[in-house]
C-alpha cells in the first residue's frame, strides 16, 4: 500500500522554495527600505513634515511711496477680514439652543454683516445651510474692511446677544492712496494679491513687496499646535520705500490746469503734461487728464466717458457688449498717456530740425528763407499753416513764424542722412528707458526708408510719431547744452532701517549738439515767446522760451470728411538763459469753439496757456522770482492801498499819490469801505470807490462780454461800465491779440470798481 507521507526530498525541496521566497521578500523589503530611507528620504521627510508640522505665513508690509518732499502718496493700512463660524450655531444641541433662537442668531448675523459691509446676505445665510460649510469653524464673509466697520459689527453683535464665537476677524492689509487721483498714472496700483500692476507700484514691485515670513510649528493628529523645541520662526522682511522725484505741489498745479484745459476746450482724447528738470532728467510732475481715483480705480472717472457708457447701455443693454465697452474705458483711463501713446508733434519738432541744421552749419541765424505760402517737393505741394505768406525771413523769424516752407528748406539743406542722424541722436528711434512700465517707442522714418517728400514733412513735424516723454527729453537736450538725459521718476529707495539701497541720478545718454548751438537755440526760443509784445506763453518778469505745435490727424480727418481732429502741444522752459525747468503739454483732439463758432485747436491757443499758468505758480515756488525790465516796470499794476478807516481827505491824497483815481460816495468824513480792497492790484489811473457813510448801498454794474475784442476795445467796454480792467499775462501787447478769457462771466453783477482780469491770445503757431 503506497505511503502518502512527504518524503525527505519533498521536504527539502519545499524548504528551498520557502527559503527562496523569504529571501526574495527580505531583499524586496531591504531595497524598498533603502529607497525610502536613503534615495527618497527628502520626499518622505517632506510628506511627514506636512503631516506633523503646520506653516503660517507672516505677510511682509509693503513699502511706502513718498513724493520728493516726503509727502505720503501710497501706504499700506491695516484692515480686517470678517469671518463667521457656522458651526458655532449649527452644532449646538437643542438643549443648548432651540431652533427659533438658532434661526434668529443666523438671520441677525447675516443682516448685520450685510448692512455693514455690503456683502450679499444670501451668501452668508447659505454658509449656515450648505452641507460643505455649515459645520465649519471658518468662513470669510467680507474682505479688507476698516477698523470702524469691524467695531460696528462687533458692537451690534453684542447688542443682539449673538453667540460670542460666531463672528470674528483676521488682520489684513490694503493699499491706501491719501491723495486719491493725484499722480495716479505715475503711482499705479496693486492687485487683490498686493502685487503692483501699474506705475511705480509695478515697476518697483520687487523692492516694495518685501519677503513674507513663516512660522513652522508641530501639530497633533487633529491639527492642534503642540509645544515643540524645534519650532522655527522666519521673520518677514518688510518692503523698501520709494522717494519719487515728483513734487506734489507742482503735480497739483499741472493737474489743475490740465483739467481746466480739457473742460474749456472740450477735449475728446485726453491731455497730458510733463515737468522735467532740464539739467538732470528728474520728472517733477507727470499727469494725464482725465485720470482716475487710485482708491476707486474701477469706477469711470471722466464725466464724458460716464455719459458715453450710459448711452451705450441705453442702446445695447448692460450685457456682455457693455462689459467689453466698460473695460475699454476703464483700461484707457489707467494708461499713462505721457509714455504710452504716440502722436505727431507738429511744429514743436522744428526745434530738432533747426538745432541739427545750426550744429551742422548748413544754416546760421542770419540765413534767409522764402515763404510764398506753399512749396513744391517732388510732385507734392506743401502749404504753410497760415493762409498768407511770410516772405523772406531769417532763422529766428522763421522759428517765430513757425513757417513750414522755411523748415522744409532747412531739412533739404541737412539732407536725409544728416537729418536721420540727428533724429536718432535725439532718441526718437528708441524708448527713453524711464523707470515706468509700458513705455512705447515712436514710429519714425529711418534714413533708408525716407525720400525727399518724407524728409520735407518730417522737417516740420508731420509723418513721424513719437511719445511726449521722447519729445520733452529731446527738447531738454536742445536747451541744456546738448545732453540727452535718461528721465526718471524715483530718486531713491530706502529700506525699513532708513538705509538707501538704490539711487537714480543724472545719466547722460549722449551729447547731441554743442553748448554753442544749444545757447543759440535758447536765444531763438526766448525770442519766439517775447515776439512783438509777447506770445500766449509770455509771463511778465520771467525769461521764458518755448514753441507750440499743431498736427493734423490725417487719417481721422479723411474718414470724417472734414478737419476735426488735431493734436495741440507746447513746450516751454525757464529761465531761458539757464534752463532748469521744462514743461510739455499735449492736448489730443480739442473740439472747442470760440464765440464766432471757429474751431480752436492751435497749440499756441490750447496748450500754451496751460504751460504759462503752471509756470506762473511753479517758478516762485521753486525760488525764481520776477525780474522786470524797465518797460515791464513802467507797465506794472499798482497795489491798491488799504485806506478803510482813514480820514477821507488823507485817503484821497494817498490814492492819488500812487497815480490812481479816488471816487467818493456819500458825504461822510471817514472811509467805511473801499472797492477794490487793499489786497488787489490795478493798472495806473485805475478807480478806487470810497464809501463814506454807514448803511451805504453798494453801487453795482454788469460785466460785459469782452471775449474776442482787442485790447483797446476791452479797455473801453470795461471802463465804460465803471470796472477796473486788468490785462493778464500772455499776448497782451501783441498786434492782433484778442481777449480769450475773463475772470468774471459776462452778465455777472459786481460792485462798481471791481477788477476784471482779461487774458489775450494771438491765433498763430508761434
């Protein structure tokens, strides 16, 4: 009978198999232990740390932005996120809180937060009902509210006897801009994550942002922190602060006058201005108007744009198309027009052509040029801006007359190669490198692409397109000794300990013309302003140089079928003999009309008054005070003496000794009131009304409309109305000048003797 017991051989064979399997398993375990503990140690250590340790981010404080005088332009403020704990209510047992009270607590909580923060009440209620959030200890309802809002919420919650741990807060920061819209396009702003996306906020983001810190601590299985000897604390490194070259006072002057210009001239496509230190390249002011409010940047700022959007909504509704249109207006208002948009400079560019020709000695100040209104170049007839002709004129007169045919001839004497060499030398082939994001380079003819027709049109400022920042840096080189400078808006960067970590200083890109040629151009451009009794940029007592420009937007005018679209500009500088401050204003598509219905678009009439008004305030602020010529001194107004309370006879004697007229009203012996007051100034031979009796009735008169009238006619109209006439700066003594503005509106009822100031302008391209 066979045996079923395993044989010794079978046992040995089984032992071998088992031993081999155990050996293979052991090898497998060893290999995996080696891979886990040695080769992939870092990976598994990190996974273990993720489970055993928690990391808390400590946000770095973003640096502050200051102006040149230490005025705060942007700073980070502590704000609060409003948090609720739905579980504080939903997890309570019925014996702790009945259902009616739970419902009251939930609804009251939602109502308070909604009313104080504007958060959607239904969103808060849903947090208590949604199965994914109702058992949570943390649900954010509102972000970045001010301390007062948080206080109001907690006070109301306490009054309503809400559960103590139902509403709480966490600290956060938000960017605050104390001056709202001042220098908005230069400063820029941050996004929701706190990163800069426009202006210096973006360009210098790495300096401003700092480095966030971390706190790493051990946790138990439930996520609760435990004491741990190896806890690590990596402190946050707060951001550095910027000190701009922008001066808030100069910026205010600029923005004030740009706003006035845009409103008075019904400007379609915004205006911009730049004030530059001509010797260093530091930007003292830079503005675009209309701009935007940095604290409310998503709202459309300009009334004209808001009205256009409202009309669009009426026609197309407020759906997707409206959102696209709204986004277009919003992003347009964020753009810094001074560095991102190109334009044809018009006659301002003649300073480039003229300086190049003088430097190359193909012309001199004594060279003459003929103007017969038009000039033929190849098969093209090109006209002067004036309907007449300028005849024969020397270089300075040609610049003063802004004569197109003369500058075509100057360009021809230079030739294509030399003209292109100076266009490149003055920086028009490249961006300036200013420390702001989004700078655009112009679109300019290169020598190899230029023919004699293109040379002709480029010589007087058409055909080439450039940015305002390119134009002002090139113009500064013309008048500062010939040095093309790199413009900059940040003077220095300072760390939280007050150490300067970076500075921007004068950087010469190259010398384009000689000091001698530069001096000649300063003399020529001062003559342009002082021409024949003063241009529209003339300011009594100051030596100003400047040049206007007007260019057509040919493609838009052709499409419109009429000449509606122009760019008006002006560049002025002071003091003319040793320039420190240079200012450019560019006004895009002015649509204003004078009292006769004529389109007002010349740079001398639209942009020059802005430059004049700003410089009139800026120069004394910067320490430059008027120094009058003998002729100006003779024409100066007289400061009215304050004679109120004096004996009438003595008052009359004082007034007449100052070459003024005194008119007594009443029979009293003492001056009760005078018009104008002792703070005014009036021309010699002006009238001062003296009221001499108590309970007097002031004599009144109506201000006539003097706009469009000559100086002599204005004088007659105002003096006939018993009003003191005061001529402002500008082209007061220039032949052909007419009244362009008056400080009291026509029809205003004023006291007899009131001073009405009138500004005069000439309608030309000087």
